[in-house]
C-alpha cells in the first residue's frame, strides 16, 4: 500500500521474531508450574523437576523375572515386550 519493501520486510521480521520471543519464556513458566504442582500434590513421592525438561524420558522399563519369584516383575518376554511397545 504505502510502505516500502524494506519497511514490509522489517514488519514481517518483527512478526516472525514474536513467536520465539514469547515461547522461550513460556517454557520456563510451564516448567515452574509443573514443578509446583508436583511438589504440592505428591511431596513424599516427588521426583526431581529436572524430568520435565527432558521431553522423551518416560517411565523406566519394568524388570523381567523368568523364574517367577518377583511379583512386581514380568514373568514372560511377551508381557515385557508388549509393555515396551505401548
């Protein structure tokens, strides 16, 4: 309309920069909220808030006891692998 190409480019760069400029601080805020909820709702079993930073850290794989003596473990490869694929 009445703007020069240089002014349009500067305006577009401001718009493009606004996304990361808001997302980086918001990540820290959400991390703090999750850490607070974990500390308040489960103080005895609260794990470190560091686990919220690692995105692909899931629950550790359970144990496998083929002899059947440990009730908390899987007793067959079928159950163990099925759990791993879920």
